[in-house]
C-alpha cells in the first residue's frame, strides 16, 4: 500500500489532470443520438494507455523508484482520473431506462470488448517496443 503522503499527492495531482482532460473531452463531444461517445472517447484510449504504461514499466524492472512514481502519477492518477467506470455505469442505466435496448447492448458490449482489446493492444505494443530495443 502507498499511504505515504508523497504517493497520495502523486495520485491526487495526476487525478486532477486526468479529470480535467476528461471534463474537456466530455464538453467537446456531445452524445451521438443517445450514445454517450465522450465516455467511449476516454475509456478506450485510457485502457490502451494503461496497458501500454503498465507493461512498459513491468518490463523495465520492479515497481520501485521512478517506475513506481510513474505508475502512481500517470497510471493511477492521470489515467484513473481520465477514465470513468462510474459514468459508463450511469450511461448504461440511462440507456435502459430510456428504452434504448439496442443502444444499451451495443454500447455496453462494445465498451467491454473494445476496452479489453485496447488494453491488450497497449500491452502488445509495449512488449514489441521493448523487444525491438
């Protein structure tokens, strides 16, 4: 556990940055019909970037020193604030409550499948980059 004040500050600072970026994207991308594209626009790249970051850090050594700092600041902080599972959950409920069953199924299934694929792609890219180096 990282209950040291410095670790908490790293996560908080990164989270503030990630949340601000997510809010800007949310304001810039209105829903496409009833589909909340802004949530997709943050969660899918966020999954890719988190996979990329964590794999790249893991391939470089143990979670200590600068690697731990980057993981806490960028991974837990920035990307944790940037992505949003809670908004995704609320979006799915709103689609169902609005009677948009087809959109609900496509949005929910698409987010889950594409999110896993995005994370896997990030891991693969980091693995290839490290192997080529």
